[in-house]
C-alpha cells in the first residue's frame, strides 16, 4: 500500500511574506470566507487535506507555498485513513470543506505576491519523514515561470590551423653589430676632465698695465658717481600755518563726547 499523507496549516508564513497578503491569497485559493480564514490563522494546526497520496500532497505543498503559507505534511496513520463514504450524512468540518474545494479540478494556483523578497526555503518535515525528492523529469515550475530555450546562432570566425611549432609572427630583424671601441681607453682614477687636446690657441692677455693697490687703499673713487637730483617745480606748493586743518571736514575725527569730570579725584603721596 502506498504511503498516505495529511496536509495541515498552522498559520506560519514563509520568509518575505506578510500575513494580510497570504490571507488574501489563501482565501482565493480555497474560496474560503473570513471565519474559515480566522480559524486557519488561529495558530493551531488545521487539517487542509486528509489521506492523500504523495503527488497530491506535493501539489498542495506547492500551491500553498506559492501563496506564502508554510504547510505541515505528516504521514497519515491508520486512524486518519477513512473511506470517503463511511458516514455520508456526517457534516464536514470547515477544514475538510476547504480541502474539498481545493481538490476540485478547477483549482487555480495563486500568483506570487509582490512583497516577496527572497525565495522560500524548503520547510522542514515535522513528522520526520514522508517528504522526498520528486522523480526525475518532474515539472517543478508553473508554465508562466518557465523560460523559453534560447537559440543561439553563432557564426564561427574564419580561422586557420597551422602546423605544430610554426611561428605565428615574422622573426625579429637581426640586431646591428656593436660599435668599435678599440681606439678608446680609460684614464686613471683622479684624472681631471676634460683632458682631450684642443685645436684652439691658448689666450695670452697683456697684463703689464695692471698692478695691485697697497693694502688699505681707499677705493671709493672707483665707485660710480651719484646721479644728480631731479629738478622739481615746487612753486605751487606752500606750507600751511601752524594749527591749520589739513583734512577736509568729512575726514576729521569728531570729539562730541564731553571730557569726564575729575574734580573729585586727588593724588596720594
């Protein structure tokens, strides 16, 4: 007998989702009213799907995670596995009614909310088993999440392969021969430079008319004479009388403040 599973929801959300958005998504997914959603988000585990096979449990898991909800999947015990027609007259619970609506053929997956910032991490299996890898080739993406294959039409360049060891460039030209330095020699250390012979005749100035003055001779007569003072016309300039105001009234400092009284001051010996 194949393993059977129960799907629960305890109000836990995946990282990056807000409760208001997840509540709205689950309401559209399960077509549930506010009272049923209040029970789902009460914090207690609520049964969403009873006694389903592995493929159906994974389908519920994917649909709830798309809405941002964290499902809890446990292995169904023999007590949980009940025939569908065991008690046709027994009324279904709200959670079982949600499961019946969710299992309808026209159940549509909710689209991802825009508040999602990080991809959901795979939830841990609280029962310690019952969840495994999907078979090879199983489609794990919705049709609107799949990307069409990219067809690349690459035109290879026009290349040519040479024989192994063949040079890929022209050889470098032969360097010129070194210059001839056989006629050069090195001078001894300390020899002043330049020491090459010059073709110009050495200078021989006549210094017979030059003599040194005695020590202490005044050489002030050798200085250049001072220039003559300039001739200035001062006929239009005259000195103002003593006490005359030499500033215009607007430039004079005004002493409007009276002098302080000092008649009450005395000097001590």
